[in-house]
C-alpha cells in the first residue's frame, strides 16, 4: 500500500495494541474530557460504569497514533528500498464512530485498519479518497471501538 | 444533575473561545498524531497542507472539553454511544481562537431501557473570523428522571 492505485478494498492490517492505564486515562481526561467516570476512581466506582473508563476520544486518539506509526513504518520501508512515497492529505473527517463497550483501566485494546472503499475524485485528479474502518477489540475479544475514516492519497499516474 | 427531561430540542450552548498555540498543536501531535504537518512548521511546508496545522482530532478534543465545561458541567451524562459524523471544514493554525456552538437536535427515549434517553446534538467550532473549522453530530446518554422517581431510585 503506497499510492492510491496500490490499495485494495478488503485489505486488513493489525496496527498494534495499547494498555490503557488509570494514570493515562486520568491525564487525558483532565485535559479534554473531565467527567467524573474518567478522572476519579471513587466517583467512577459509584457510576453505572462501575470503575474508571477511558474517554472515548482517548480511545480514538490512541487508535490514530497507531495508524500514523503504522504508516510511518511502511514509508520508512519504501524509502529504504529507494521507492517513491505517496503523499497523504489531511483527513476530511470521520463517520459512524461507535463506542460499543467501555474501555476500563487496565484493558488492552488491539486496533485494526480495513479498507472499505477507494473513490477516485472527479474534481481532483492528483489524489483519491481511501475510506477505511478502524476497530478496537479488547483482551476478551469484544469489539469496543469502530470508526469509518477517510484519507486523501496521492495517485501514482498523476505524479510528476 | 441534569436528566433527559431537562433538555429541549433547539437548546443552544456557546462556550470558549480557547486559544490554540503552536506548543499545544505540537504537544497533541507528539502524543497522538505524529505527522510532520502537525509537529513541525518547517517540515509541514513540504506537505499538501503547507504549514503547521492542528490535528483534526485535537480540534475534536478541544470541542469535547468546551462541551464538558459548558454542557456537562454537573456530570449528569452517562457517556456517549458514538458519533454520526465529524467534518473538518477548514485548517486550524497556531494562534487561532476557537469557540464552540452546540445545538440540541433530537431527544428520544431508549427503546430497550426505560431508565435512559438519547440526546442528539450538532456541535461546531468556529475561528475568530467566524468560519466553521469542525462540525460534528453525536449522541449523549442521560438518565430519565421520571423513571428514577417512579421506581424510588432518584
């Protein structure tokens, strides 16, 4: 996977896993989502969640970091082989993001990336739009997170 | 604590602005979105976007913080099942000030649980010139007061 033309619908990649510690759950939430069940163990224990859980955006942010790191590994490998590396643009957004189950302190979530659609753009010959579904599954095998994301990717045929 | 019954469709909340500095952009990116366009102004010149740009998810997280401070301030929400859509509408650069505007667009009781209801909202971040930079449509879960009162668990 490199230029838009190299991508294939259905390709699935395991991009890595992450253990959400109580300390980092609270640190993220104090900055961006200071609700009691994200920042205070005692209040979280009394809540309907029964214990400290990660902000949903924390889960999304960790998934994003693993996606970026996975892409950087691939790009480094291409450069090592002396191959051209496609440019990617900013994301136009997200769709159908689901927090299906809480991510509790101590949970390990494994994330995966699957290409669901490749859309050439009528008004932009230099890039195409790749639509992917990113998922997170906890240590018990339960799907906890799912989101559809879009990325602009450079087209090989238009390069130069 | 605000319950499901306390909200009405059309209710608006405004919050902010919050200033986004180059350090904020780089710190978020270093932790969660380490792409050159979010990390380093010089390196970002060579990308499609041309110059240091806040991670889209950073803008979403700032929106969430304003939402919690202004709208979930008394801790009544029971979380969110998800987000219908997030659209990044314009770049956010260092020095931008972002203000949030939220509108309650729908209220419906849960079909499967009598004790909760769903609140749908649209939330937008705008920069100092009033241009929308991010818009999202999402759902929050709130407890229902009428059920809690009826069952004596309030």
